């Protein structure tokens, strides 16, 4: 979950464990995380260099996590700055292509397409040629298209092509009845997530070609860049991966949209017990409920946070100020 910030998996395990509860030494953390003590010591050294762990020799529990809302936010901002630099590079390349760069070999890698019908036709052709994966960042205005009206994607999904799409959060307000169309695509196999902000509209096909669409049509006609194998294509893939890692899976996003609001006090209590290292059975005994009830509530929290594991739940809980 934190690999997008340059934090290795073992470092993440140690950090999330310390977010839940400070530790006395590396051996205690090894027992809590299941890692070997040398692995924990290496992770602590790296986390210390990143400013994510502090040591207080005069305290019994001397190893403590630095506040995630401060330190991790700064690291995320640095990554976002990298994305903005990539966007600037894209704009400069596009300007170079339209100007002096058009005749200097750039045309072999970047092509400008104008007109909605031309763009739609070209994209349909590319979808039919896809063999492995199509990755998309989709921003407003979003057009929800039924599967019957988009045979290229439907046929590609049936052929085993993986589709991963991230939709801009503001677009949820535009879907309403069209949400059923999104559910139709989910049933066909498309993987969907929601992000608060989409930096640009792109579709990357088989890591060999990408569409970059303009969000605003200043000339009145939509414009798109078709980018082929080049450094720019790698930058676009990097942008998609960063947005995908931080986005919320569609079911959890729709649940959050439904007005659940902040966590109830019993959910916060459950989170605190989980982060303190209590087992599901211990929580069930303490709260006088069944083990299945605890497991069902934990699964609900995982879905709401868009987390795939309890370690990720701890990170998301801290990032969202749930604890």
C-alpha cells in the first residue's frame, strides 16, 4: 500500500505495527509482525532515515511511529510534485510536436488527433487490437456507455483482456441511474476505482500505446495525443500506477457516497482493538458478540477503507483520521 511512497513491504509492516502501538525493541516487533529480527532492524533503520520512526531511550516503549498525517503526507506531496512535473513534460512535448518538433522525429512517437468521431473510431480500433491490458484514468465529463454500445471493450473483456479504470470522484454525482451501467461493466470484468483527483485523461493499451485526451476543448473540437513507445509512455504508465494505488475500489466509494459519514464509536473501538494487536476471538469475548460478527464488521471496515489487508486498514485508518 505504501510502496508508491518508496516504502518497502517489510518497512510498511513495521511502521503500521508501530502506528497501532509503540514497541520496546526489534524482537517485540518481530513477534508482532512475523518478520525475522534482522529484517525488523533493517526496516527500522530505513524508516529512521525516512523520518517515520523515532527512538526514545528513556522510555520503556522507546520505538514509536512518527505521525502519519504529517510525515506520510509530506512524502505523498513530493510524489504529487513528481506527477505535476510529468504533466509539465507532457505539455512541453505536445507543444514541441505542434511546433518545431513535428519534423524532427517526434511524429514517430506522438500523433495529434482532432474531432470526437475520429478519436472514438481510433480508440475502438485499438481496443480490438488489445491483447493484455487497458489502463484508464477517466475524468469529467464522463460518458457512461452500455456494453452493447461499446463492442470493442466488451469483446476485449470476453477475450481475457484486463481493464483497470480509475474514475474521478466528482463524477459520482453525474452517474445516478448510469451507475447501473458501471455495474454492468464490473460484471463483465472491468476493475474500477475512484480517486479524488485525476491529473489527466489517459488510456494505456498493452503498455505500447496511450491516448491522452484534453479535459477542456478550447478550440471547440476535442483533441487527443496518441503516444507510442517512448519515454513519455513510461511516464504515463507511472502516473496511472500512482493514481491506481491511492484510489478507492468502486463498491467502497459508492458506500461512502451513500452518506455513512464518520465511523461510529463502536467501529472506532473495534479499530483501536485491532491496532492494539487483539485477535478476532479476543475482541468477540470482550464485546460479548460472536466471532462471525467481529469478522463481518472487520470486512466492512476493509471495504470502506479500500484496503486489501489489515495492515492496509491500519494505514488507511490513520490517513482518514478514523483513530
